[in-house]
């Protein structure tokens, strides 16, 4: 009798492992994406941005929510790639409004850099490829109705076809902005869905 229960327990414990084996492998190496992103962060002079926009950086670091939101918006409108490291912590925030503003600002910066010079667009996209990990992070953000939408737009902008599974997951969002942006990104990337 005991032997039978031990056998049942062993079978039950092996089921999650088998399910993991059935799951398709990721198309990217997340650790490598993070390492590339961290190297990229180290290579840009984000401290110099503080000298260029001292009041915005000061307001960004304050506890006053309205000043923080204004600073995030201003940094997004600078189109300065050095602002991205300053915005990164706010993409993890518990406050959805701050997270949405940060996502919007990062997306504005990326778009303005890519579209700044149409003749050099492919080089601009290559310049931004190291932020793929950040895009992945945005696609996995809480479903607040916007952050994942901005991530989907950036995935399309940068040609990140490896994030197909995350984009497909976003198409099932309860928020139309997220679902529509994900569908548009999949279409722009040439990925067919059902």
C-alpha cells in the first residue's frame, strides 16, 4: 500500500517537469540580453544628462508625484538616449501612472532616435538594439493599459521578432490599447497569428 502511494507521489512530482519540457524554448537568451543592456548603460554618459537638465533630474528624484511626472515627461521629450537609464527605475514602480509616463517617455526617445534621420534609419535601429531587454521588461509589465503597449510599439520599431510569444500574450490583454498595439507589432514584424 505504501509503495503505491510513493509511486503516485513520484508521478505527481514529475508532471511539472514534463510540462516544462513540452513548453517551447525561448527564442532569446534573457541573461545575454540583460548583459548587453547593462554594457550599453555603462557605455553612455547618463551623468552628463544631469548637467544638461538639472531641474528635471532633481524633480525626478523628489517624492512629489506631480514634479516626478513632469520630469519624466520632459526627459522623454528630450529625445536624448542618455535619459533612458534615469527612467528605468520608474518602469518597475508600483504607481501605474508613473510607470505609464516612464514607458511613454522611453518609447518617445526610441522613436525619435529611429526617425530622426530616415537615410540612416537602419544604423539608428542597430544603435538601439541593446535596449531589447528593456522592451522585454515592458512587455512583461503589469497590464496597466499602456506600458505593455509602448513595449509592443518598440518591439515593432526595433524589429524584435524574438519576442513573438510575449507579443501574442499581449494580444489577449483586457486593455484594447495593449491588444491593438501587440497585433500591429506582430503584423509589422511579419508574424502571422491565427
